[in-house]
C-alpha cells in the first residue's frame, strides 16, 4: 500500500510517498512560494534530487506538479496516480474536537476550518491542502487528518486548565493543548522498542528540540503534560519564540513601546527566544559556535536552554512519580551533542548517569547513559511522516474491513 503524506503551509507543500509494505520512502519533496512569483519545487527520488522553477498560483497547481514529478521523467516512482492508495495530512490544531486521527469527511473539514481561530497560521492552509488533494486525486482516494494536538488529549484537567476565569474555557476553549504530538508519540514508542519494553511500562520525558521546541511527560504511553499551551508560543525558549514568561511582560512591553497586539505578538513569536537574547541568530548551530568562541550572550542563551530543559525533566519526573528514560529528538536534540551534554549533567539525583564518549560517538538511535545508569538517555530521530502514514494505513484499512463486513 502506498500512502502520500502531506504537510501544507500557507505558501508551501511538503510531501513524502511511503511504501507501507516496507515503510520505505519512495520520494519526497517541497514546493515553495505557492501563490508568489518565483515558485520552486525540490523533488528527491532514486538517490537524486531535482530543483524546478515554476509558478504555482494555488496549491492545486503544486499538487499537480508534484504528481507530474512522481509519474514522469527521471524522478518518477509511479506509473499512475491510481497507485496512491491513501493520503495523510498533518493538521496542527484539532482542539477538543479530535482526540485521535480521523478519516476526512465534509464534517471533518468544516470542523478543522472552525478551529482556525486557535491556529490561524496553520489550519486554513491545511484545509486548502485537503481541498486541493481532493481536486487533483479525486474523492475516491481516502484521506486522513493527523493532528499535532491529538496525542495530548489524554492530559488531565489539572494539566490543561489555565487558572483564569473558567468561562474562558467554556466559551472560547482557552486551555493547554500542546503540539508536536505526532513526534512525541512516535519517539516514545520507538524508545520503548529500542529498550525492548512495553511503552505502558515506562515513564518517559520526550524532548523535541528544534527551531520550535516542546517537551512531554509520557506515562504508560500517554501524554500527561507538555510544555506548549494554547499556542506553540509557550514552554521552553525556542529559535524566535519566547516560551514561558510572566504575562505582565506582554502588557508592559505593549505599553512602554506603544505596540499594537499584532506587533507584540510578532515580537514574542518572531523576534524573541535565541534570536532575541543573543542578538545573533535563531539557529542553534550559530549559537553553539558563538558560545564556544566566547560570545557572551550566545553562551547565556545556551545556558538558559540547558536550564529550562533540565528544569522540566525534573518537573515531569515529579508529575509521573519516577523516570525511566529521557529522549532527545528534533534538529537540535538529534544533532547537538553540547545541548545533550549540558542538559544531562546534573541529573544524577534522578538516576541518570551521562556518558560523554557515547554522546560524542553515537549516531542514529542510541543510548548515551552509562551502563550503570538507572535512567536511560536516548537519541531517537523523529519521523512524523511515518507516524502520519501509519495512522492513515490503520484508519483506511480498518474502514475497508468495515465495508466488507457490512456488505456480508
């Protein structure tokens, strides 16, 4: 069975085609500048890559070009679009409406659209992506929505209710939702597999660290708390996002600089975090090089990052009444030995004993705790596309089985 995984942005379309018999990626690519002059498509297949410049006025043209590249020329991996059995879409916000992945229907699309007020930058283009896929592939190809928020729907009210007047939750759904759920779910299950244990027997803290970062307490396979909140702005400091701050900082900055709500929102989302503190860059690789070279504010922002990750590991250990494993993933978590080193040093109290040599030499999936460590420290490369494909496979094949039973 071949499943196409789609991640739509307002002017982009990221895709992967996965053969689920082997879980091998057949091709992948990225269409950028959709609706903007100078559109480009990068398509990778058969060990090669092609970059094409092409105007794509809408997402439908991007889907059509993607399909051409999959079925024609040197990058072809299919003879016909009919070989694609199902399509899985990443959708950022499912609110409280979706507690798991779902087969897409008109009602589902309408609900995703209604939730756009909670994710105005993400849900609208993802609805456009679903509609465009229906237009290009037809209504007979089943499509599935996989939500970033769904994995965190197991959090108890003590973790997700904010201490503001309860009416804001009742009337406007103001609560903690959490994000990166597909990644946290994938790596927690891969960690259990790596350790040869059942995920339901483990207490895990997963650290998805990248330009956007979040952490999650996974107890018995379920999310019981996470650092991001109503939006992806909350939690630990990120590339350009501030993370958790005193709410009065927002109104104070707004007042002293006479900023509009949009301006202060842009400040906290796009000009804060690593970039704001360092004054140098939002990219951890730049921060790391500068910190090692003695750049004072780069060193400061790195120390803040280490501290915040470590602090949340401790908090989540308390919330779960124990800890078996810490997992690092995402661009920073998988690639920054320095971040892992200074995060894990000082966690001996909870039973994590760090091995520097293993941390320096490890690659792929690996454990960098000492042999004597009671708590394991793992690097597990995330694979959100595969998680989306697996959910899509499960739901679409389950649907077919149900249809067969109903006919009988």
